[in-house]
C-alpha cells in the first residue's frame, strides 16, 4: 500500500508502511514532467505528453497519451 510519494530532483520515491521505500520512478526535466497524484494503490506521473500509472509494487499499469 502506498502511503506517500515524494519528488527529489529527477526521481520520484514511493513509500509504503513505516516509510519503507517501495520503488522509484525516474522523472524527466521537462516543464510538464512530474507527479500528478497518488492513491493507496497507484501513482500517476506525467512525462512529456504521456501519463503513466504505476501500481503499488512499481509495475506499469497503463500509459495514456494526452493532447
């Protein structure tokens, strides 16, 4: 279960129970790149014109192009 997601530089750190690191996601340096939001089950990040959704174990769930 995801408890918090924190961006540090060009990396997103996703933590679970007792602040245990679950996984990291590399982020770009573009103006639109970054964390969009998270729930206890997913993390959404945007890189360029694409939104990526990751599950609570770091696996990629979906890729959605934006306009």
